[in-house]
C-alpha cells in the first residue's frame, strides 16, 4: 500500500510549486488562479535512513523505498461547494485521496497575487473548512433520505442499520453546520462503520502545510504560529515547507550530501520527510522491511497489522498461505551488526499468525500456496 496524499488549498498559495518540489513531477504553475484544472499526480520515494543502513549491510542488487503518491488538486474558492471555480469537479478529486494536505500561504510577497488580496492563513483555512463541510452536508442529506426509506422496510437487519446510520448522521450534521469536520463528531465504532459508504471528505485525516519562504523555514513567523495553533486545536499537525529549498534538495541523490544540505540550513528533516511522517501518524501507518542480497525494501502497513496482513502487502498468496514469519528488529541489527550475530544473541524470532508487526521489523515470510 502507498500513502496517497491530496494537496489542496486556495488558488495561488503555492500548491503546484510544492507538489513539483516534493514529487519531482512537473505541475503547471502561474501567477493567476485556476491554472491547474485537472489534478497532477506524482510519486516520491520516501527517504528512510533505516533502509539506507540495511542496504549498506546487505549490499543488495536493488533498493526499493516506500512510495508516497501526491495529487495536486486545483484551488478551491469560496462557493466551491456550489460550483464556484469549477469547485464540484475539484471536490470529486479530493474524495479519492487517503489524507488531505492543505497548503496555507505563510509568507508575504506583494509580487505574488493572493485570491483574497491579503495574507491571512486562518481566514484561508476557514474558507476551505466551510466549503468541504458544505459539500459533506449535501452528501449527508442524500444519505439521510436513503436511511429513512430503509427504516420503513420490514426486514429487521436493514432497519437496524438504518437506525445506526441516522444516529451517526444526527451527530455529524450539527458539526458540519458549524463549518467543522465530520471527523470531530463523537461517533462510536458501529456508527463510523455505518456511514463509511458516505465517503465524507471531512472524515479524512487532514494536516496543514505552511508554505514559507527562505526566512520562514529557519524561524517561525506569525503566520506559521497561527496555523500551528489551529492544527493543534483540531488534533492535527502542521509542517513547514519551502518549495525552493525542497526543489534543491530533490536534485541531490547522495544521502550524505542531502544531510549536509539540511545541516547547513539548520533543518532537522526535509519537507517531504516531515510531511509523510505527519501523514503516517495521522493515518496510523508504520513500516517493516525485507532484506537480502537480491533486494532491500520498505513496506507500508497499518500499525497493529498481524504478520499475515503484512505478508499480504507483498503478495496476496503470502497472506493466504502464511505459515510463519522470521523476525528481528532494525535496532538489534544495528546493535549486533549481522543476522548471524542476532541469532547468536537469541534475538532472531519465529512468529505466528497472531504476531503484531512492529515499526522497524525486518521480516522473512514462509508460506504455502
């Protein structure tokens, strides 16, 4: 599974610039609204120092990092839920992504036009929040009609499900009417499952990307602080990205040179790394590795997945015919230096179907087709 991240925001806040810098995929950019009509899609390899170290130890024929897919969705404006700015078309694209990254302009530059003619990150965030909530209210109304009809049928299972759906919608509606996200509604597990088919946009995890200039990447300005306060209040996260620096970093292939570049800037991690780590946390994802002379590879799974589920990410046959998994931790590999020494230390484990895979596990699966 790959992390799928939709980049949204008002027109001309730098979405396409950041998209191109993160994914090394060209996106149409211009100093006017709506230059992006159809969504651009790009993929980026997620740098993980653990995978780099595994490659140094195993010297495989190929190294395959985890992949992040970015979708650059055209700018939303006030009234998008009613079709303004081709909004309905853009909202449909947002429904297809796993996590939303809202780009917020956090720099001052009179030469770059802002759709509202002022730099006010909180106001920008309010516009996006309201438009997404209004779009979800339309979805909610249609789902309520279906549930009301189902409640009138004679079959008890359909009636019970309809009652659960309506209970969930009754909790979600007032939240959306306040311009807030459906994910903030207090739903129990049954209610969440019952409205899963609604595919509410605001039920998706959302984080914020502060688009900053060269100065802002080194020191938080007032705009960035405002965005971070808002994100914290929503239980979300905010990361800072400077498109110029990220583009320069993307052109450096050697990991040591990349780190030297970041050290010179005084930045702990690249914007891509910061963004994907935040998305992983919001989505509850983790990484395990397979390693050998042929290939070292990072795999993305949900935190808490069992060993067969993890095996299924590699191939469905691995999950269906799962027998056992040979496992050791990346930390033990660093500590002991080789698989042989890990075995000598008694840290090489055989795990069965109930084993919950941990972030950083190095695994080898045995299966029977």
